[in-house]
C-alpha cells in the first residue's frame, strides 16, 4: 500500500517502510496496570528489514499523541513478550505478550479485540536506537482509523496544548 492510501486509511502519515503493527485476538485485563494480549503478533513492512526479534524482550511504547487528554506526564507503557515465532505469512507471533503501565493510565479506554497499534520504528535503526528509547505508538480502531479520543471523550481536559 502506498503512503498516500495508508494516510487516507488511518488518518496520519507514517513512512511505510518503518510501520510496525501490533495485533491481538483478545485484550485481557486481570489486574490494574496490566493488559495481556492473547494471540499477539507483529506485522508490517519493517519486519522485512529489521533485526531478528529476540524472545523475552520489551519495548517502551509512547502513546503521548492520543492519551495526553487523560493523564498528565504518563504516556509511556512497556510492551513485553516471551517466545517469538516467525510465521510463513511474514508475521511474528509473540507469546506471553502484555502491556504494563502506570495505573494512572487506567483512565484511558481499554483496548478492544478489533483495535491494534501502529508503531513508528523510524528512529530505531541500530546506530541511533540508543538515543530514542521510546517508540511513538498510535491506537487504531477496527475501521483502520487512528482512534480520536477527543471525539469520543470531549469532556476530558486537554493538557498543555
């Protein structure tokens, strides 16, 4: 899919080659501050050029662009996983996947099974990754659009902006 069509689909532009998507079959909330992602997998063009994804790893995902209307100074969550399986369909299955976050983020809407995350990996080439510890991340809904928290939660106050 070219960048223009992709921008029309999700409502924002992200270089196609750096796009990483995180999908799941079910989001389970058993305890405060932890979202287990059952059936989680990565997909996207960046997998064609990325280093091998190792097991028992994590990444810091930054939801600032969408979540800052809910909580001040708390936008980063940790996405972690256990075993990694490379599939023939160019996806990567992630076992024991979960997102952990400060409980202040419990104010935000919970993920649905049809939602997914688009992760921008452009500042994470091996040479520069150490200077950019977080990955800008956008929540996308079933219709393929970036979730608009202002539209759905207009009563929440905007912070610093």
